[in-house]
């Protein structure tokens, strides 16, 4: 059986489909979600109620990166295959999903002191000068990054100094060979249905106590990457109904971004996600078995 990858936007039903697949074949889920790697915010990050690897593995104070995630995900996949089960990679973070399934040429960690040095340069010289310097070192990255995006300008300068780029070749992100034979499935849910699910799920998060969860999280140390979790700022600063409305809008925008990633993945097979998860799972398993037979013929 090939490795199965299930990608889709938030609220497309990935977790329920994965659980249904696991009822049909011996499979184990490996999460590919950049926010669910954190412990402490299971409601806000919509952590699955089903067993999944690589969720809640880091405290909110930890600065997460795809470079640290990739070898963990690949080791988990290899271990599951060695045990005779099917790895089921499930996620909505495109780069994490790709990093679990393929060997990517990932940007290196910054040299000691490099980030602080470029941050001082950005602050002292100003955004236009920092961006002009980036244009000299990496024109492709400069074209994609706004001068006022301090974090990305600084990171791009770090990488350019190290001889690489924040903007990797397109095929590095969306194409290329998988590490193991794989069936990569994208869950397709009509926009109107996805919008309805997002609104419903957002309100349910508040019913489950997400406000108290966020309050506790903000009382501790949060890394820069943990602070990017969608909803932290809104829930902490806005009245409940306004927070629900704002978070719903932000989540819908994020889902639109995920749908763009979905369409770019090489070899993707689209399956309908607006039906009972058992039906979607049965189609995925049938596709995987067909692919296994074709590979063995």
C-alpha cells in the first residue's frame, strides 16, 4: 500500500476522513499542521480527537520550523511502514505536508547572531534601505517581499548571506518525487459549504472554552511562531461576538490560501469532501489499492 497523503483546507473534514480510512486499513496518521505541533491550544488549533503523531509535541515557547519538523515526520513515516501499516499524512500546511512526503532543500538555520544583526540593520537603516540591500543579494526574494514586512525581509537577508533564498524554485515546493510511493489526495468542498463549516466550527470553539484556553496560553511565554496561530489576538482583545466574526473571516481567507496550495501539488487526485467521511475514505482506499496493483504489475 502506498503512503497516503490527505490535504485540504481547514474544515474540509481531513481528520474525520483519516479516521474513517484507519477503520478500513491498518493505518496511522502523521499530522502535517504547523500549528497543531504546539501543546496548550487544542481547541484553537482544532486538534483531532483521533490519535495522530506529531501533534502537541512542542510547548508554546518553542520556535517551530519546517526544518525541525521534516526529519521527525519522515522518521515517523518510515517507522509506520516498517511496522506493516500505512502512513497517512494529513494536513493543511502545504510546506509541512511536502516536507513529510519529499526530501526538500530546506533553508538552513541562521548563523549565530545573524538574525539580530540584520534586525538591527533593518531598524537602523530603515525598511527601504534594507529592502534595497535585499535586491542586491536576492532580487527574486525582494520582488516577492514588501519592504515593510520586517520578519520576511530579515529572514531573506539571512538566507541570501548564507547563499540560499527565501524563494525556492517552484518545483521544490509543488513537484518532484516523493520519498516513497504515494497517493496524494485533495479534499474538495464547495466554497459555500466550506464557509458554513468554518462559521459553525468557530462558534463551537467558543462554546468549548477557547477564550479561557487563550487566556492561559498568553499568561506564559509564546514564541514568534506560536504567536502566528490564527485567532490568538482576536480572542484576547475583542468582545466575543466580534471575535467570532473576525476569526471566521480570517479562517475563510486562510482556507482560500490552502485551496491554492491544493491545486498546485504534483500528482494530486481530487476527491469530494462534501459527503459522509466514510464514503470519501472508501474512495481513497480504493484508489490506493488500485495504485498498489498497478505498481506491482
